[in-house]
C-alpha cells in the first residue's frame, strides 16, 4: 500500500471511481436490456408459429388428396351410371340384365349422393383449414415484425452502450496517465473486490459506502499528512479529503 501520493493525483481517483460506476451500470444495462427477453420470447413464438404453419399446410395437403380421391370415385360412379342409363335407353339387353341395371342405378345414385356429401364436408374442412393457415400466417408475420423491431432496438442500444464504454475507457486511461503505479494498483485491488474503490470524505461520511466513520478513525485521518493515502475503516475505499 502506498503511504503517500500527491493529493491532486489522489483526487483524480474520484473521477476514476465515477467512471467505473458508470461503466458497471452500462454493462449491467447491456446484460439486462428488456429487448433481450423480448427477443428470446419473440424467437420462441416465431418458431412455434412456423411449426404450426407447417402442420396446417400438411393438413391441407391431406384434405386435397382426400378430395381428389373422392372426385375420382364420384367420376367412376357417374361413368358407370351413364353406361347403365345408356344401355337401359337402348333397351336391347335381356330383361334380366335390364332389371339388374335398374337396381344398380338405384344403388349408384345412393353411392353418388353419399360421396358428394363427403366431398362437401371435405370442402368445408378445407375452408376452415385455409382460414387457420391465413390466421397463422398473419400471426407469424406480426411476430416476425415484432422480433425484427426488438432486434433493431437491441442493436441501437448496444451501439450506444458500446460508444459510452469506449469513451469511458479513453477518459479513464487519460486520468490514470501519470498516476503512481502503486496507487493505481491499490485502487484496482479494492475495485477487484467489487467495491467502490475511492470515495470523498464528506464530514464524517465516506461517500464510497455512505457510512460514518467513528471518531478515532476520523482523528487518525485528520492527523495524517495531506499526501498520506488513507482508507475508509468501514469499506476499505481510498478516502479523498476535499
Ligand atoms: Zn467507506
């Protein structure tokens, strides 16, 4: 621990401590930007909606395949019915065959009606599925827009904070320039413990920890030479007598 240092240089430590507090605050802000949580949530939402969209589009594919199959069946029934109707109209087949064809036509008509009901139901499901896809697409677009906006805000905030940190680093280096190395070393040792490493002595109060020093500690400090390096008995900060 340096016993002595030019009081003028000691006072500079208050500016260094102010910068260090601002840097710590900026780094904390960088880690806890609300945009970081918004981006994490937004990314999860976009992924979920993309998954839902894929499922809903697959569902439409299935419905279309079923609809094509039904159409083919309906076509086959119609073709068969037309053939029977034509043969009945020609009336050239034996009576037994004509009777069978009549029966078949009745059952074909029932079959066609049932298939057409199925086709109608499929069409309704397809319309619902289309609406679901449209809604999911709209939700996805909105979620992607929100995510992009949050990423933009995060980028802007990071750029501002990084500028601030760069300026602070330069200013700090200027302040430390010409400072006794053992004083800097002491300051950094205190700071490494996560403490404010220098504070003004304001009356009986240390401005680093905002505690009042007791009478005997104060007496020691006031008795010390102006260039003595004195410490707070409460928090260990270098005390600057102003
Ligand atoms: Zn203190």
